């Protein structure tokens, strides 16, 4: 329960941060750009207000968190569909697929938060099969994260903090970690242990990579991007901790789901 609460808080802060960015810049967060130019400007503010309200509601007692998590689940599922259309148009471009699988991992976080906080929720979402589906989908996202670290190793290495050695090897190691997590979550073997390791690794990305990028004032033309990356990384970390907490009843060793 404590890790559920921790994951819910971190996830909520990341989602609320995306809402603040949408309100500040008066448009949809970069995570969901580009959007059709024909959309009215006020939709960006509505989007920001909904994300901010939803993120804050996740920090409130369970009854409010359940409503917010369900609303965010529906909202993020919409963006998964939108991103899937773009990914299908570029089937061999992993970079074009990354937003889809980031949104998929975020959707799984909202899904697990709903299952954890709803006392009498929608059965196919809150039951054991629903949670298994969420874990498998999160695992699929981890596989793509891992592949992207290998395909874009030089770019990933540039994100490694300067004070750490072996930038390129770390890019490959973290990619292998994502890939191993995906396999474990899909197969159910060592899923609890690997889920905790995946959540810890994502949290380290937030602390070591993304927070320093915004603490040192970024160039004005990069500020929105850096803050968006921080909020998305925070929300992904929260999703991973929610996932890990949902496996609390599993043994740490070689046990299938």
C-alpha cells in the first residue's frame, strides 16, 4: 500500500506538471504534439486544466483518486489510439513509435491506480485479468524503450550526466534493463523483482538526468521541451512504481503470474 501511495503521488505530480505546461504555453503538451492547426486555442487550456485537476485529484483520498484515475485512463487511451495511427504510418521507425509506447505506459499507470483505489470498480479493469493485461502492455512498452536505447545509443549516451563514466556502455546497459523488464513482465518470470528494478531505474533518470536539465536554466527555445521531458519521466516513474506495488503478492523469485 505504501508503494501504491508513492507511485500514485509521483504519477499524479507528473500528470499535473503536464497540465501546468499546457496552461502556461496555451497548447497541448509537447508529448501530444503536433495537433491539427485547425483546433481552437481554448482546447489547449481545457486540456491543461483537465490534466492539472486529474493529477491533483490523484493526491487526494482514494475515492477522489479512483475517479481521477479512471478519467485519466480514458484520456490516455485516446492518445494511445492517436499515436497508434501515426506509428502505423511509420511502421519501421522506432522513434515514431516511442510516443505511442510512452502513452501506453502512462495509460497502464492510470489503469493500475484505478484498480488499486476503486472499491467497486469496473470488473474487467480491476480484476486479476485486467491487471495482468496492464502489466503485459507495460512490458511491451519497456521492450520498445530498450530497443530505442540500442538504436539511438549515441543520443542516449548524451543524456548521461557528465559526472558519470562510460556514457555509451550505460546507454546499452539501461537499454538491456528496459528490455529485460519487458520480457519479465510479459512472461511473469521474476516480474516483481524486475518491476522494482525498472521503477528504480526510471526514478534515477528523473533525479540524475531530467531534474538537472531544468535546474540549470535551459535555453529559452528548449525550456518547454526540457520541462515536458521531466514531467513525462516523472509520470512514467510513477507508473512503474504503481506496477511494482501491484505485484506485492508475488514472490521475489522464479514464479509465473
